C-alpha cells in the first residue's frame, strides 16, 4: 500500500508539472510621447521607435535613451512600414511620387548617428515591402529584386519574403519561388521573417494569420489576428478588431505563442488598441489607440 501511495503521489506531481506553462505578464505601461502618433515600429533592440500620422504622412523617431523626438521625413508615405538596419545605424523608408498620374515609390535611408538622409532607390512602380539587413535594404519592384547598401560591402543578398497580393514570394539560395500555403486564401498581407530567419509570418485574407517554413508548410495557426508581428521566435503579437463597415468599433492587442499554449490580451478592456510593434530582445510591445495615443508595455514571460 505504501508503494502504491508513493507511486500515486509521484504521478500527481508529474501531472501537475505537465500542466505548467509559460505565462505572460505586463510589468510596466508608459506613454513616452505626448504628441499624437500612429503605427509605431520598434527597432530590434528596442532602443528606437518610429511613428507617423494616421495617413502615413511624415516619419518621426523616438529615442528611448534620452526621450527625444526628431523628424526624419515629411515625405508622403514615409511612415508606411519603415525598417531598421540590423545594426541599427540606418532607418529605411519609402517616399511617394506621382508622375503623369502614376504612383511611384522610392526608398530613402536616415543615418541615426549623423541624422542625414540619402536616396537608396529612385521612384518606380510596384515597390514591395522593405526588408533590412546589416547595412542595407532589399525590395522587389518592377519584376526585379533590388538591393541597396550604404557601404561597399560585398555581402550576399539576404533571404527575402514579400507578397504580390496573390502569392507569397520567397528569395532563398539565389532563387525566387512563389508559394501558396493556404488554399482558398484571397491574397496575402503582413508578411515578415522571424528573427532567426527560419519562419514566415503572414495573414491570409479571409482565413487568418499563420506561420510557415520556407517551403510553405504550416507551423502555427494563429486564427483571427490582424497586423501580426514577431516577438522573438516563439511569440506573435497582433490585433483583433471589429468594425461596422465604416468605423472600427472594437480592437484589442493579443499575444500568442506559436505552440498555441499561451495567449494574453495586452490592452485594457474597452480601449480601441491597434497596430502593435514588438521587440523580443527589449521585452517591449507598443501600439496606438484609435485616438492616436502610443503606449509601450514592458513584457515578462515566465516558465
């Protein structure tokens, strides 16, 4: 009987351990900038944050080290999805021009130390999302891949992923391939590579958000999660929003683990919170409210 009792106790302890999981907590909430801003973007280390206007006009930079704000650009469209170089010395962003009523987009860089601007790519048609590497940026435009560097480095072109609307396109090992991971999807948006460059995060219109590998094999199904972004390699942050056909009526920021075991709402109940940004290295998540207030959260994940 004593042996059976000991065995039962051991099994109960093991069962309890198996039920333990990671937990997500909010350690601090701050509103670092008082001016109105939208679509925040955090640098990889969390040292910088960009924000823009509701219509993506102009681009501003916030430095966490000294709580300063500076105007990077006043160009139209410059606030649409800017990216930091991986060494965080440059910021890359688009500019919008109209020539003979045709929309064209160029790419510029901003030196974070010298505070100077440089044209990286002359305006042209169908410029896709920007993806940065150590000292440059990659984009796809007019059926070509463009790599623009701020140095004379001979570094090979990095792996790159982008959406043309209908397909996910991947450039890897000097080869471009179109993949269609979700059958019946009405197109793909919000695509990005994981920090370790092994996984692709995307949203399939009409289906939800997912993570797949380079061959399109599904790794995680994240469900109804819009504007998703990476928080490290194991978590994704996005928004769950509702509208009445004209205006957003509800929206909350949600954090999920890829294994589906952990999730947490990060925004207060009743607040319309939108368009998150994340830095797993800095343990930070940022978002804007419908009114244009930007909040930054310090996140803690425990096991």
